[in-house]
């Protein structure tokens, strides 16, 4: 699948996954796509924990009880080092976002589905509880979790506003 097809087909999947495995070589390709993303001042403050151990996946699903987590064959945790890197400015959120977008496209291109879980991690100490399971060191922060698998139900990208409502040349609003 080429890049533009992956962009067109990428969608947020919140349903159950089939029992089809996600081989480690595919997980490596996906995370390598995240590693290749741009990074503020090239500090590369985003790191990744790839979870494919069924027991650990089940423990995460106990914390984050959703169909997509309960049936995920793998998960990728994006962990950020929030330290300032350029004139007291942290680019952790931006670095994680760039990495995750690359991984979302790689996941789609390889025929898998996922959803970007972020907001839910900020409630009820969910990020901290999952971080503890994954051995994330103090000072680092679990920002995004990507459950990965083969979608049990077909999905499609939600409709986007047309180009002329979101993009203009030379002046905002045309």
C-alpha cells in the first residue's frame, strides 16, 4: 500500500480484534516508522514499549476495559521524556504525535487496525498504573497507547471537511 492510500484508509478502530497474531517483525516495522519521525532539536524524547505478552496485555485490559484493549494482540506505548530541550521548551507532545502518526500509517499499510488512546490515559491514574506495569522510569510519562490487531469488523475513515474549508493559500480563510 502506498503512503497516500494508507492516509486515505487510516481510521480509528474501537471494536474487537480477531485472534490473528501480530508478528514481532511487523511490530518492529511499525515502531521503526515511529522512530523515523521528526523530533524537536533531534532530541528523540519519545520511546516505545511494545507489549505482546498475553498476560501483560490482559493486565492492561483490566485497567483499560474496552473491546479494543480486551482483544488486542499487541499494544504500543509511547513514552515521553518531558524535559525541556530548547530554551526551557519541551517538545514531548509533538515528538510523540509525530511518531504515533507514522505508526498509525504503518499499522494501516500492514493491514492492521488501531486507535490512538490518549485522553482516557489521563483519568483515574490509568497512565500511571499502566506505566508501573511496563516499568516506565520516574520522570517519563506514558502519553499514548496503541492497541494493535486485525479488525473483526470493517471500518472506514470518518468524513473530513473539504479542503477549501480547512486550507487556503497565502491567507487564512482565503
